[in-house]
C-alpha cells in the first residue's frame, strides 16, 4: 500500500522539554481564538472542560466546556421559548433561511473540511461528503416544505357535508444525540427537517467531535435561524444523554445498538417518540454476471470509506463462485494500491481511525480471526508510522462463526469474503444475524438485481453502488430494520417524524346524530342503509 506521511513538523522529541517545533502534542493544532468562538456556544456553567486531541498527530484541539443538569434545563427553556415564536413563521420564511444555509455550507466548505479532518482523522475526500450532504438536505427540505407540511384534505364521513383537513403540528423541542464518525453531517442533517417543521433543537454531539457540530450551529445562526432555536450541550453521553431524553418531546439518536436500546427505553418511559439509526453488519452480493472491475471498485468504497467507520459500510462480501477468483484478485489489487495517511491534504484514499479505542477493537478482531484460522489477503496491521490510529485496509478470507468479526460489527477497515454457489443461499447468509441497515448487489441485470434486493432484510439496498446512491437521494427514506434501528431519516418520513398529525373536521347542515325527532332505532336503520349505498358507489 502506498503511504503518505502525516503533515507534521517532525517526530516528537525524546528528551528535554516539549518543543512545539518538534512535538505536535506540545501546542494546539487550531488557533485558540477560533476554538473559543465555537466552544462559547456550549451551554455550560460547571467550570469543567474536557480535552480533545486530534487523531492525526495527537495535538490538542480544544478544551470543551461541559454541561451540567442546570445547563441542560436552561437549554430546553431557551429552546421552548424560541420554538413558540418559530412555529408561527411561514414556510416561505423558513425555506429562505434554509437556502441561505445551503449557500453558506458550500462557500465555507474548506473551513468545514479542515475541522472535520482535524477532529476525525478521516481522509479529506471522505470529509467532503459531509458538507455536500448537508447542502443537499437543506435544499431538499427548503424546496419541498409545502409538499410535506401543508394541510391535506381527507374524505369526510358524509360526502359534501363533512370537510376534513389533516395538519402537521410540530412536536416542540427535538433532542438530537449525534455520533463522531460523520461529525458535521450527523450533527445537522436530522435537525434541519426538525427546524423546517417548526421545532427547536437541543443537540448533544459526541465529545470527540464537538467543534464540527458547533461550527454547524454557528452557520445556522449566520444563515438567519433564531439564536436560541438550536442549543448545544456537551458532556459524557451517560450523564447528559438521559437528561436530554428526560426533557425532549422527541429523540433522534445515531449510534450503537446497545445504546439505542437504552435510548428507546428512556423514551418509552416518557411516552415520547424516537428514531434510531444503529449498528450494521452490512452485506454486499457480487452475482455471477457482475462487472468484476466495477464490483471491485465499489467494494473498496463500500468497505474502506472513512476507514470503515460508517454505519452503512460493507463488512461481509458474498461473491458468486463463477467470478470469485477474478473478483478477489482485483479487489486485493485495488486495496493494495490505496494511499493511506493522517493528513489535512487531499490525496489519501483512507485516513485514520478516530481513537485508541477504535484501533483496539479493530486490532483485537483481526488478531482473533487470524488466531482461529482466518487468512489475511492484504492489510492486517496498525501503521503508527502514518498516524497514531491508522490501520491498514484489511481483507479476510475463511472467517467462521466462532470468530468475533463474523457477526459483530467491527466499525473499521476490515471486510470478510465468502464464496457462494446458490443465490438463494447467499441471500439467506446475507440476512443472517440481527442487523439490517444497508446492503448492495452487483449485477449487469438490473431487473434481477432489484428482485434480489427486495429479498435482503435491510432498510436500504444499492444496486451497482456501495451506499451513496441511497444515502445521497434525500427524497428516499434511510434507516434500519431489525436491530439496526427504527424510524427513518430523509424524505417525507424524515420530516413527518417531527410532527403530530391533527385532524380538523367541519360538519355542515346535518349533525351526525338523530335529527328532527328521529328515534335511535330509526337513526341506526338510516345509517345502515347509507353504508350499503356507499359500498355500491365504490366509496372507500
């Protein structure tokens, strides 16, 4: 594999005082004034801070103020006050602000990319996906607001005399708990439809990537959203998360399945709704008639985008026997040609893992698989020469059920290959396990591939693409089946989850009750006769 060295001034000094000229961990990677302009947006009165360091070279990025119980309460108080006024604004007003956000994100993308890479260590090309996704999301909901939110006429019980309208009423204050793997897009994309629907947001981003989320909050305000409409709190998820759940009117959570279960339990206790996008052990099927070169290229992106730290990335590749050897040859060759590095610059095909904890998980799963008989076709090693948490993109063969990586999500640059002879068996193996988030199918026959896609128990399935086709198509719903979550982001489902439906019926001329001295028995006969007539007329 090709390697690009991290853009740091030199190796850390081994003796003597720490010198920023030689030790990147001795000075801040970002200007303190810039960091302060972001962190002051956190509601915090505790006096406590948490240090955040970049996975690129270990240099400190920020000391993020931490929120206490009173701060969370204050965030909700301010958000509720702002939401009461915001809910009365017109959709045209909200759409105009959303389109200004679209332009700001595009204009400021270099600043956004820098911050994402500093915090996450991902390759810049993968960071680029984030502002583009937010621009797409902002434009989509700005342009479709009336389609999703205008009152809708429904059939009344008495034709011509009963008028029924269904309104979309905002839920109030939405709590968003977002992850570190896509720190800018996950912090904002679920909140934009919430704002468009007339809600306020209290956001609790992951501790590792607070700055990207705070830059998003800054851009929202610059675009014209009211200052208090989007509140940000910070702190350990185990402390602050339950406080957010305890006060929100709806919760949107993206993260692990284990934490998602606790979030769902907390919401159930309060009888509030939630949407959860959770883990996945995502399958990719390469059918016997697949374009091998196209499938190999797609497999690299499916498996190693963002160093595999992507909920919808592929971790299990099922390949038809007829093309298996040719596919493996091309997949391994493409993987070995990847350029690795922890750097702010363009040019790397894969960046770093986010933390020591992620590196430990990936390393332990690969070592466990090898110890139990799996074969490493390429990769399999940490690369501290490139960055503290860089791990080579790794392809395993011969993975069996007793190995940890067989059924557990790795969330790293590790993928397992499986040969199949029968497509029905491949689908059954793809559906095995508890997850059902994303899948992909490669075939030259689109009709056949789409038929197989319908049999795969995943919330999204891509044909001749890794994951971007569904995720970037904002009009289509995105989410998981089974233990991969509940609810959907994007499309009409992505905005309707933040509303309550309210039916308003206006009755004219007659009441739906006995009239003009009619007895109850006569009323019952008349209504029964009307039911028969409505059936004959074909009325629903």
